[in-house]
C-alpha cells in the first residue's frame, strides 16, 4: 500500500488476535478503501500460508483520527508497547511483530 501511494505507515504491532496500526493517508486514499484492500490482501496471504480458506478479519474496525494536539510519536510508543501491557513479553524488543518509523 506504500508502493501504491495510499499511505505512510508510522507504527504498527500485530497482536495474536488484532492489529494496531498508525498511518497517514495520502491525498488519493480513503480509509474505507484502504482497510478493504488491506484486509483482502492480508487475508489472502494468511490463508495461503496456513493452507486454509475463510475469514481472517472481523468485518468492522475501530479507527481514531489524531487531533492536532496529539503527538504521533507518543501514540506510536503506546502502539508498540501493547505486547508489554498484554504480558506477552518483558521487553518490547523481544516481540518480533512491530515496527515504527522513528527507529
């Protein structure tokens, strides 16, 4: 989706049962279209990898637009710390499924 010029990914973490993702939409993109494309592509790949068929993602998603006073880096830190808060790891670096633009 980056290569297609739809968004700039700022931070993400893939949890065992959901995804947290901070991104900035590019001018030609719209949120419903981006989410539909992401869910379709990732579900297809996951099902191929797992050798199965069927639903991967829930139908709905929860979104939150950042306000001017919100700090994107602070939100990114919160996102990538989710595995810590969930008790999956003792250090963020021990969890492999995350990334942030400010590394």
